[in-house]
């Protein structure tokens, strides 16, 4: 399932507006809107915050190939930064 679909569905389940969720998670409403519309994706820590907030498993979004490519790219960047800091 695509992340955008999960986010909209889960937000409707809890009966909150984008503004409510953004305030609860200290995000901008515009960011949440972009994620819900599939325009871009949250970073890994924010993705985890969203899954905890809505109580959904990250396995739910494994089928979103574009998101998975982005997550892999972010993961590689994090590891590269860690490697530079170790030296």
C-alpha cells in the first residue's frame, strides 16, 4: 500500500484534520499534505513517528516501491555520515 494512502486512511480513522496531526507531531500542515498527496516523503525518523502516532506497522508500506527507494537512499546517507564521524 502506498504511504500517501495509509496516511490519509489512518488520519480519517482517528478523526483528525491535517492541522491537528501536524500540531501533535510538531510538523507543518503543508508537509503532511505533501506526504498525503504523494508529492514527497518524510525522513526515516518522521516516518517512525507517524507509524507510532497512527499505530500502523511499517510493513504496511513495503509495497510502495518509490518510498522504499527513498528509505534506502536515506539509510545509505546516514551510514555514510556515521562512517565520516568515526574517522
